[in-house]
């Protein structure tokens, strides 16, 4: 099998890349509307030559998945294969009590990060939500944390405060220093909340292991990483890398 289309359907955008027998090609990304239709996904993927297989992680709504699945069938007559977290697989042992409840995107991120290191790892994904997961060097997932992402924190503040006007767009100010405007204070507070939580988890895990490597990914990874005192390896496409490893392993 030569060409595999790898697709990550998140909460706000779809990302995709082709994997051929030689390498993983450049990842592309497109924001999607909340009511994205089959036509939307067809427009995104229409320029791709027919792949042999389509492997997908999807954490979006049932409606989005249905529209995407219909687009793949319409384009190429292929039924996409949807990844679900397993109790054990691809070198990892899922730490969840109910393994399938671990988000498929987190599962792929953990697979991608684990196979990029030979140490105990912390994996930070700064997307719509911020997830932090701990995996030891033998591949055992020790659990993790989920909190709202930067934009979601801002939106929550705007919804529940009468006199604080919040721009629901991406965080504009990258500082964690005290600010002198309301919008600046919101951005600085959101940034500092995320950074402080991540630093606390790194400190917690560093006390348990002297051999610890941190990976960070997601749309806000760069913003968050610039304020961390611990060096984190920023890999933009960890979900796609995890999907690629799944594709390779399933072919073996």
C-alpha cells in the first residue's frame, strides 16, 4: 500500500497529510464551520489523488464525522478508518479505566511522542483544550489532565462576567506580566494560568523522575512554550505522526 491519507478532525479545524512509502508529506490545515457539510470536505481534499486508505482521528460532533465520511465515499468510494484508543497498542498501555474514553487525538499524540523519545515523557497539547499526559519509558500511560485552552478560557470569562468585554479571538498579548488594559489583563491571566499549571505538573513529575522529556504540540504551543522554564520539544503535527505510526504498524 503506497499512499495513505491521514486526517485529524479536531474541534475547530481539519488537518491532513499524505503518507507514501517513502515519507510523510506536508500537513495542510483548514478551519471548518460548525455546520460543515460533505461539500466542505470535498473542496478541501479534491486535489488529492485517490489514496489507498484513509485513516482518521475525529473528536468533532457526529454531524461533522458523518459529513466527512460521506465526502470520502463520494470522492473515492473508500470508507475511512476511524481510530479509537485501545487498552494496549503501538507500544503504549492506555492508563484510562475505560480505555476507549481517551480521546483518539490524545491517543495519537501519545503514540507520536512516545516513539520520538526513549525516556519518561510529559506530552502537552495546547489546542481547544489543553491536555497534559504522562507516559513512562516502558510506554505506560500514567494519566493526565484536561483544562480549557486559552481561547476557551477567554470565552468562558466573557460569558460569565457582565462588565468585562472579551475578544473571543485568539490570545493577542503573549505576555504573562501584569497588564494595564482589560483585554491585556485577560490575555496575561489566561497565559499565566496555563503556564503555571504546566510548570506545576513538570515540577511534580520531575520530583518522581530524573529522566523526563517534555513535548508540546497544538495551535497555542509556541505561545505557551515561550514562557516555560523547562525546555519542551515543539512538534506541530504530533497527531498526524501518531496516525502515521498506526498506519505503518497496521501494514506490517
